[in-house]
DNA sequence: ATCGTAGGCGCC
DNA sequence: AAAGGGCGCCTACGAT
C-alpha cells in the first residue's frame, strides 16, 4: 500500500445510485448489488479490495466523498478526456461522441422533438448505446440508475472507454508520463469532490463581526440596504467640490467626475489612483470606498449566508478547469481578500498546516526545459539571487525579468533584461520561445505531463492584418505562460494528492488548494507530524513528477490556527 | 427578462 | 518595476 497513487494497477469500474444499488465491471465480468445505501456498501467493498476504481465523472466522485470512502487510486473518464483534449467541462454525451469520432451535429438531446428520427430504429432501450453509436440520452438523463443491472452496464462502458483512453495516451510523446498524469489528475478530481462536499472550516461569528466592521451591518430590507450603501458612499461624495450625486458604481461616471475634479485619467484603476492617493483626500476616500464596496458586494453577509453552513465554507471545485489545467473554485475560495483570511480557522482540537511552494514557476521552468544553469539556481532557497548574480542586476529586476519572460512581457525593464536571460539561460528561453511561436501559429501546446492546451483562431481578424497580428501575439503570450503554469498545476496536484494520501493515517484533511498553497486540517496532536509529512510530500512529488532530476522544490510549512497567521 | 461584454479588482 | 499570464465575481449597460 505504499506505492504512489498514480502507479498502474488493476482497474474495476463502478457506478452507483443511492436507493438502487451498485454496478461493477472488471475486464472479464460485470456484476451488480441491489442496495439502498449504495455508498456505504461500496465503502465496505473498497475496504476488502482496493483496485484502481474507474468511474465516469464527478457525480460518482461526489457520492464517494459524501460517504468518505478512502480511495487513493482512481480513473475519472471525464477528467482524462479533458486532459487529452483540452477545454472545459464536457457533458458525457459529447465526450462519448468525441471519443468515438461521431458527429456532434446529430448529438441527441433529451426531450428534443426529433420528428425526422421518430420512425428510425431506436434499437433496444436497455442498450445504453443507440444504433447510430451515440449514448442514449435517456440513459444520460438518469436512465442508468434505474436498476442495478443498468448500473453494471454503465460501469462496463466507463471501463471500456478508460481502457481506450489508456491506449491512446500511448500515442503521446511520453506515454508513461501521460498515463501517470491521467491517474494523478483523476485523483485530483476526487480531491476536488471532497473539497466541494466538506468545505473549508470558518469562524462564522468572527466572520460576521469582521464583515460588519468592514462593510456595515447585515440588512433585512431593501430600504435598510440602501441606507447602508448611502452611508458607505457619503465620505466620497462629501469630498467632491462641489458636492454632487455621482454613481460610484459606474466607472464611466467616476472617470468623468474625476476629470471635473482635475484628474484626467485614461481609466480609474486602483494602481493608477494609488499614485495620487497622498495628494488628494478625494482619491483616498474613493480607494477606501472601493475596498469596502468590494467586501460588501462580494464577501458580505449575503456571501456568508449562501456559502457558509455549519462552520464550513463550500464552493464548487474543478480540478482542471483553467486554460492550462489549474484548479478553480467558486464562492471566493481562490480570491478571498487577505484581510478576510483570519476567518479561516481550525476547528476545536485541530490545527491548520499551511504550506506554500516557493518560486514554483521558475523552478518548474527549470524542470520542464532542462536548462542546466537554471537547474543549478534551484539549489538556492531564493532562486532569484543566483539569477541576479549571473545577469549582473539586482534581485528585484532579475525577478521581474524571469516572470516577464514567462508571461510574455514585451516592454519595460523586464524586456531590457531579456537579452541577458537569453545569454545566461538559453535552453529555458528557447523552450519558452518555442511555445510562444507555436501559439502564434495557432498550434496547440502541451504541458510537461502531456495535457493538451488548445489554441484558438479568431475569424473576425479576416482582412485586418494589424488585428490578426495582435491576436497572434496574445496567443503567443498565452502559450508561453500555459506551458509553465499548466506544468506547475500538474506538479501542484501531485503534491496535493500525495498529501491527501499520506495524511490519512494522521486524520489530516486537505481543505484548501490555492495554486501553490495547501491548507491541511488536522487533529492538534498530529499537527507536527502532518507538517513534516507535507514537507516530505514536496520531495516525493518532485521525484515522481519532475521530467529532469536535480531540480529543487522548496516549501514553507507552518502550523497555525488561522490561515492569516504569519509564516513560521 | 436574459445574455454577453467591459471596467474593475480580489487572489495566484 | 511595470501593468504581462490565469481564474471568479461584482456592477452597469446595451443587445437580443
């Protein structure tokens, strides 16, 4: 039981439906169990034998998360499909059609009045696949749950697709790496199901107090709400000479108001206003207003009421929703303002292990490009110091230059340092430039783990050369960033699922994933062991994930009660 | 009414 | 130091 969760093992597919039963399928048989409490029964099956469980998509993962079935190894067909083809969520009917090369034009939809098809041979309604090869929409729409036998048939189809996916991953440049990615990405999706179901521990009374302090009291009527809003607006309106009733929530009105007050600005973005803050009480009031308005509208009492329940903040987690396969989360879980982070607090008798990877993107660039000089720089805790020394510039400029190279900056100081980067780290820079060039040509690029990142064509550029060039340039920046950010996302997920797995004996639960940061909720008596485990998991993840040996990854790990507590 | 877009801003 | 990559989500507004 010590092998990593993404190694190969025997596969058994499962489909389950509460109140109906469980369907199972292996390479040589399929069987079913009628049972009311499908998830709890499945838990016992899993405890007896733990193969690599195969399922269609998140729906199954969520049932298993709700039942707290401790699964490490899985294969999520929809997740692997996204990995292979790029893009966002794909409904199963469409996934099946793409997988089998069927036309998406005649993709059946549930409840459509298809008069032309009405007399066609619809085949056997107990067969999930129609004569035309498409999945039967009635099955997709819950029909697979109507009997234990159907669940077994449904599981068997998932198994079949998973085997074909595994074969097709063999066509990628590095088949074993791609298959390993498919497995780790599947485990990450299961982790996302758990994050969605279980949530992040939050100090609810503390949150109410903080929001009241920052944005005003909760309101119970629209008049009440209007009054609180007017009170929030007052300091800004009072600073106007002469006073006027400007709608602060309309950027165009704010811009013309500022022009009348003597500030002629191209837009009213905060970084632009910030420079004027010292010299103008009005600008200061406006910036303060924006902060408070942000809390009130996005992270206010309504937000708390709709997303926090029983002391847990819940959102929808996606394991590879981003362009390059990053995790995403709704309900503000990924963009909670730092001033609100104190509300994230360990439950009684527990601690949070807070860990973040240091300088993850340049280290990933070293790993995926294999640039010897950059790999050498990863030995240092602060990678930018040796880079600065080699470039002969200060650390801040070195940092800006490296980040700029990965983001596609073309102007300013970072562009000035680009020539130096190209001389000192030619392999890494050539790697980035190659990705950018592919992007400009509208060719898909691939992350280190083998995820396809789709490029796009913009038909509206026909005949408009300037616009065509500008769109190509933005694709170049996108591709340049995607090969680093997407690869970093893969490494992060391997780390996260390793922590999930290794934390189980300690009762440790991953409660937040934030691109390079993890929060782990753990009983207080195991907090120190969990912290040690999380740090060790970085090395374990690097060992399995990194395409180049010798790249050092670092993490800052501390045990805290609240997320906001200083790094230790 | 519902949808998409833009300006804006939070986080990485 | 410059304002580049990703995401979610708010308001306002114009289109359908």
